[in-house]
C-alpha cells in the first residue's frame, strides 16, 4: 500500500505569504504539525518589522535556509520540492519526487509567474526570484545598453539601481511608475533618472545567503522537471548588496506610450532595412534589436521584461473544483477559503471574492502577501479549533511602503482615485528634492494619499481616510507647511 505522510497543516510555497502563514500557524497551534513545501532551496524570512501605522509595517525580507524556519518553529517541517498534483477530495498533495502528504488544512501560497514578453528568447531576461537576479547580475558585466520593458515597481527600482550603462526604458503609460504614482510624483522623481545612484557606503541590513553550485544545479534541474518551478518572489530592496554595473556611461532614454512590436536578431535586422535609432555618434553592432510600436528601433545587449505577473496556480486546477477570479487567481472568501473544502489560498496566488472595503483593493505586493499569509493562518486555526474570528483590520485600507529612486514612498487608500470615476479633487504639497504629498479628496473627505520623502504623515493620513472626517473647513491649509497637521489630527 502506498505510504502517505500525515500533517495537520500543509503550506505550499516558501515565499513571504507561505512562510508567514507557517510562522503564524506555529504561534497559534504549536502542538500541531505543519509542512511547508518550497520549490526553492531558500525560503523568505520577514525581519526587522517596524510598525508605521495601524495597517502598515515596513520590513526586510531575508533569504534563509529551510533550517532557519524549522529552528524558529519546531513543529514546522520544510521540504525542497514542488507540488505535482492536488487531490482535494482525498485531502492529499503529491510532489514531483512522488511523496504524498495528507492534510487537514491546506494553504496554497505559490505566488505568481512573470508575464514575459518573449518566453523563449535568449536575449530576454526577467526578474522574479533570486536565481533570475543572479542571472541578471551576470549579464550586466560588460553590458553597454539594456532595454527595460515595464512600468511597475521592479522596473522602476532597476532603472535606479543599475549604473554605468545606457538604459532605454519602454513604458506603455504616459508617465513613469504609473502603477504607483501620478504624473506629478513622476515629474518629482524624473530628475533622478539621469543621476548615477549614490552609494551610501553603509552595510547592508540583509544577511545574504548564496546557494552553492551543487544546490543551484539541483534547483535548475527541478525547475525543468516541474515546468519552471520558481522560488519565492523578491521582497523589498531585492537589489541591496548587488553589483549592477555595466561598462558604459549611465544614460536613461524614456520611451512613453509604447510596447515592443518585434525583437530582431542581427541578421534579420540588417535584412529588414529598418533604420536604427541612434543614441550616440558611433554605435557598434548589437546582439539584439528591438522595434517599438512608435517605429523606433534600438540595439541593445539584452532586454529586461518587467511587465507584471500572473497567479501561479495551474498545478492545482487539474481534477479539482477550484474557482478562479477574472485575473486567474484562486477565488477566496472572507475566511481565505477556496471553493474546495479545507483548501485555502493567500498572496499572489489568490483573488479576493468578498465585497471589499471602500478603501482596499488587491495589488500583488509583498505587503499584502504578508498580511494574507498571517490572516490565512488564523482562519485555518479557527476552523480547526471551532473558534470565531473576524476579518483582519488590514483589509480596511490599502497601504504600501517602498522606496523609489532613494525616496521613502507611502501609498494609502485610493491613491490614484481608483473607482472614483474622476470625481475627486487633489491637494498637493511639493518641495523639489525633498517631498511630494498628494491627497485625493471627495466632498472634503480624504480617500487616498501618496507620500514621497520623509513626511511622517502616514499615520495621520491613515486615520483621516479611515474615519472620513469632513475636512472642508481646512481647505488647502490642510497641507500648509506652517500648520502641524500631525499634532492637529492626532
């Protein structure tokens, strides 16, 4: 008879959502066994958590070996493998090595896979996990020019972090970093585009772990066998401590409202008769050429695809009754449950199916992966223990903290007027090189905010969005630098 190993909880995924879920299961239910199945030899550990507001923390993400989680949480076991199939009716998962694990509660935290513009083109790289970052770093050595496609967080950070190279940044929007900021904030940051990144010289807060060559070969071999199993998504400051330097003078060319029309090998480019868009007087032959939809053709050493992600859930769909949201994520209810009994999901792999709070929406970010992983653990524990719990407060307000071009960035609520159909007013405070503050207002009530720089206003603005205080009487004085609104609305 085939041997099946039994665990109370099984968590699939060693990224931020999965590891957070396992840690909180240990805190809530230390006497019960938890298994974490990670496709990567390394797991993501959240460290140095600093509360900023009621709904928002800043934190670091460190890569750790599996033993770190097992030592921190003795009832947690981590295996390096990937799920081959879920048998939801039998409450069992099978991994690629053939082992089977039975569970009482399962949480799928398999994250998302990148949308790559040309999947099998050797000149296209993407950034998602540690292995892809290492490949990118290796290709940077000696490179003169790269073309970056995408306008989200990773594309923005990459444009800032890489030095000594020409960058052509192709975006489909009218302004850079449109996923997170408005045209005004983009203009505030644009002056940083052409500057070389300043090295502060300070030590990296993150402890770095490198998988040895033997482990890397195992990981790559497994990836092939599993159809591209990947490690957990990168956390904040994925670039910290990396040498991302090319062999040229840094210069950024921003191409707006464009997409990639065609990627051309050198021979095909020469035969096409297309005219090359030159950035300098003398340009040698390039390994690859890219035609954009505005007709311009750039030569470059390689292309970076940073055009978003898709939920990584295909392995779980076969033979199971798992409903999906419009974006492909596993549809979950207010208790993080999927449409299959005792199967939960968290992080990038899921799509919330409940009626959302006025100022919250999903963006596939590491802040939400951590929040969802924690809440999923509470839901699994409560279901098994017969306890009643209420939806976590973090789902009341969208909140995210990051850094762009060296500036602290806080985004709160409906920061770009999402869902307001253009019926809102904006209050702005702008000090060049120091701060950019934007408030989205409807009928005198704050609906969202963008804070760039060391403003220290995030907690005040969070309260104003949540309590919907009528601020009409303050008018534009709300952002008057001579008025200390932090104390005023404390």
